[in-house]
């Protein structure tokens, strides 16, 4: 755990890395992801990641195909 914490501290100390937080429109986007994605249980955290990615205009890099369920989400499988 100490090694993981040190690595995260190093990343956060760089200028290229920043923490993102939900903005004012986040709830509207998250509701859409929850409803359109027919989210239940553990997939709720996927909806949260999808909403943050959409809110910030990003592209989510994942090999988890569950993210196909979220309309408007741009995602890329880096292993494909």
C-alpha cells in the first residue's frame, strides 16, 4: 500500500495530472447514464465514470465492454 500511495503522490505532483470533480451539470448527465444504461448494483460506479468522462469531454480508456451501455460516452479499448 505504501508503494501505491507514493506512486499516486508522484502522479499528483506533476503538472500534467489533475483531479476532476463533478461540476454543476453532473447530476443531469449521471441520471441519464443510470437510466439509459439500466444500471443496477456495482455498475453504478461505471455510470459515475461515464458521466465524469462525458462532463469533461474526455475519452475513457478501458477494456470493460459494460461501458457500451452508456449513450454519448466516447471510449476506447486500449487492448483492441
